[in-house]
């Protein structure tokens, strides 16, 4: 069953864990059909920030889920396309 069968013509918001993000699995998803949703408990270390910057530069949209602004999360705000 393909993604199009599940979401039709819509865009899917896909929760992304740090291991999924750093494991290179996001690239298996079609950038025009998904928004990569970063969960609220993620710790934005250097590796996470760099991976998100690369994905953003490749055309992936990034969303911050259940976001509450805190100083240590400002780098994520800079990268994000959507803040929920």
C-alpha cells in the first residue's frame, strides 16, 4: 500500500524520532508529500540541528509539534516551516 493510497492528495505529517532522523530514514519519504514533525521532547543537539538543516535544504518541510518556546529551542524555530 503506497502513501498516496493512505493520504490521497493530502500531505502527511510524520512524527520523526531522533533515531529516525539521524538514521537517514527521512530521505525515504517523498518530500512533496510529507511534513517531518519534530516532537516536543527532542533535544536539539548539534547532530539534530545539522540533520534538520540538510533536510530543509533538500526541500523537506519541518514542523515543531506541541511547541513551547524555550531559549534552547531557538535553533529549531529558525529551521521550522510550521510551529504547532
